[in-house]
C-alpha cells in the first residue's frame, strides 16, 4: 500500500510547499517544524490502520466508551535528517518506543557512485511489534533497505511502515521489490526524477543541512 498525501486536498500540501520553497528554507527552525508537521499528518493517517480495542473512560460525570490503540509502535529514524520527522510522529504516538540508526553515503573517490554504510544502531526488540522507519528523503531506497535489514537482528516485526516526506519514483519501486510483502509506504509526495548523484528532483535539497546546518 502506498499513501501519497499530495494526491489529496490536505493541509499537508502547505507544509510540503514550504519545505520545497528556497526562500522559506532559509529559516531552519521553520524547516524543522514543517518536517515535524509532515510527521504528524502521516502519524494520524497511519494510526487508522493499527489495531484498536473498545475501552471505558471515567469522566467526573460518567463513563464514556471509546476505542484505543492496543499497542504502541517502534519508531525508527535515520540520523540526522530524520529527527524532526521522528519528533512529529512521537507527538502523536507519544508512548512509542524509539530506535535510532546512523546510515550515510560513502562516496567513491573520483566517481559519482556511492556505497551506503550503517554505522550505529540503538533499538529495543522489534519482535512481533509494529515497526515504523522514518527518513525525510527516500532517494534510491538503498539506505532504507539496509536499515531494515540491520534492525532484523533485533527481531521480526509483525507489520512494517516506511515514512518519508518526499520519495523518488525509482526509490519507491525499489522498496516495493525488496521489502516484505504487505509493507505500507507513506509519503508526502513522489517525485519522478533523480540525478546521477541520487538527489531527488525537484525534491528540496539536503534535508539534514537545511534542518541543522551545513556539514563538512
């Protein structure tokens, strides 16, 4: 299943527009907040696919019946650009467990190509849990696949959700082919083009640099 927020008349489109806008991007605080908002929008939509049970809540004036989540997910995030998106999802899944993974592009000297390396992983067990992996930019999809495989050392999830602010069509197809059957994909928008250096076009640029400053 693929859910693309930009295909609906959603307030999320305003947040996506500001994320892309080169003038608004100069305000790093607003850029982070817009990524956070996308995380909130996706968390709300994603929550509708999870398991709920009927419960009673006692107010000062009586008893109300409602439905509540039967369990909280594990939200895994690729550092560093994923932190605002992660926070947006935590704002809604406020009792969720968190996992953090460091994955980066190791560029080959004198070439456009690169390898993806996973350097650090901190996570609870994901055995039998609902696992959400969030990264703002889904370009080739290779980082996401490597992160998922690294997490499998900590158990096999019962359900898998991939979350991004912007994805490339190529990366989305790559994950459909390599992720387990039944994986849910959630994104703000899918862009058709990608450069030889694996940057999404029109995309928005380097999400990590825009959120936290240019790195060496």
